[in-house]
């Protein structure tokens, strides 16, 4: 096989190939010396060809030899693979992510602490607001009395004084006090009782608001008669054998002369109480109290009546064999707050509320005042008042209602085309 040398890269390759297998170029190059055939010397003996002393014979090229550029490429690829593998190993082991993870954990811990602190601050703020609300409450802005002047004409007589505070959700407590308890007394339910002749004031307080009601006790207290002293010289009376013994008064013993302190009254708040007493009861009489509807009012054996629910009930009082009745009305709804028009429906567009919707008067000439007010407690500038029966109750231009006779009447206040009604019952 003849060899030739590439004139570009110096690679020896088969001369039969048209191009250099390494660089791909063509060139004649130096011709490779053909192997010298052994020549026969004279005499018939073969001798080896002489080698040139000045030139070194080139090695024959290995056709399976890998080129240098390919070795370089392989080395580069292997180096990159080693570098990538090392980086990946270090990353998996976490040498570079430790500080970042610690920092993230620290930030998460700080955020959790901030969230907890914020929640604690909000809870403390809510508790403080609740404490302030429970401590301050809703103050009273207006106080209206059912009457501002009344007269009692007998000792032991009583009337009821009703006070309405505004706004409806007022948390201030309403208290009653008599300026002179030797004239009149008043309990926590507003029942005024005459004690002695004279004049006194009932002072009603709700928060910082104070109203007064003048009470006149126009009667005389009979002085007790001095007991007769026996005359020592007077001979004792001898019983007359012919004198018939005194017979007891049957009419008084059966309780027919007894009467109730009230025959019709109205309670306005749940739990409100009043006492129903029996007058002129015979000594040692058996007295029982029974309510026809315990869901409306209850009554004890001493006559203490307590409001339970809205409605009407009859309290029956039995004195020995005599039965007496009293109507108890419980108006515990919110009609006084929303403005009851008296027709059984509530006006949704009403701007004012009426202070009373159902009142019972017990004496001729007894009076009380009805007022209208808006949400801020202000009264309307112009109100038209009217009564359905002036023979039972009359009303003046200022809303003062006066009992004129027994029966039932409706007092109507008209403002801007809207009507507000109050039922007045006169039981005497």
C-alpha cells in the first residue's frame, strides 16, 4: 500500500483516498517511497534494501486513530459534566440553601409573633370598648311623667305615677322620692299613697334628668276620741234581763261593704308591680286573690300584682262570701315607642312617639299629660288634641288630660296628618 503525506496537516494516509481523512483536504504531498523490492544480487542471493542514512522512514498511519480535535471535544464535554454534577451534589446537600432557609424561618417567626401581638391588641381593645359601653351605657335625654299635678282626698288613697325615659334603650335607672313622707309616700313602682293632709312633691330622677309632680292631700284626719274614764261613784250597770243581746251585722260580716282600691289599672313594663288592697273588710275576714290569666299578671295572697305579659286579665278578690273584680291591663309592647295610631296598625312613616297609650284614672278631676317627641326628644311645634268623649276625659291644647266622668275615651294627637292615640279609662 502506498502512502502519501497531507501537505496541510502532515498526516500520512492511503494514497488511494482522494482526501485527507483528518482535515478533509486534497493534496499530492510528498510521495511515499514505495517499498523497495528486494533485488536479487548477482549470484542469485536476495539482499535487503539499503535504508537512507539521512532520512527517517515515516511510520505507517493507523486508520483507527482518533483525531486530536475529537479528543479535545471529548475532554471539554467530560469537564462540563463533572462541574455540573459537582454543583448539583452541593445543592442537594444544602450547602448553599442553609442560610436562606434560616432567614425564611426567622421571617416567618417574626410574622407569626406580629400576628399574635395584633390579635392580642385587638382583643384588649374590644374588651376595653365593652367595659366602656357597660360602664357608660346609654344616658337618659328626656323624662316624661304621666301627670305633673294630682290631688288625693282621703287618707290611704293612692294613684300611680308613670315615668317614660328617652331614648327607649336608656340604661339609667328611674327613681322616685317624696319630698315629705308625712304627706305622701311612693314606692319603686310609682304608687303614691296619701298619709296626711298637706302638699308635697314627688321627685322623679333618671340619670341627670329630674321631673317633679305636685301632690295635694286635701282631707282632714279625725283626732281619736279620748277614752272615757269610769266614775268611781257611778254604780255599774246591771244587765237587763229583758234586754235582747246584740245581733252581729250580717251585711258587714259577709264582706258586702268591702271594696277594692282599684277596679281597673294598667301596667307598662314587664315585672312592674302594684298592690291591690281591700277596703272596709270585716275583722278576721278571709280574703283570697285569683288571676284569670297568669300569663298576663300574677297575684299573691297579699294582693301584690306583677305584670308578666301583654294582655288583659281579671283579678277576682273574695272577701268571705263576697266577690270583687278588678281588670288588669298589661301594655308591655313597643307601641308607645313607635307611635300607635289607635287603629291597631303602626305607622312606619311616623316621626314622633306618644308618651302614653293606655292610662287609667281613679278620681274625678285627676289629670296627667301626654307628650309627643321625635328621636332626639324634641316635641313638635304644633299638635292638635281631641277627645272622643268629653264626658269621660277632656284634653287641653297642651296635652293635659282630665277625668270628667266614668267610662272610656280616646285622646288623639294629630301632627302633620298623622294621628297618635291614647286610651283613657276612668273608673270611679
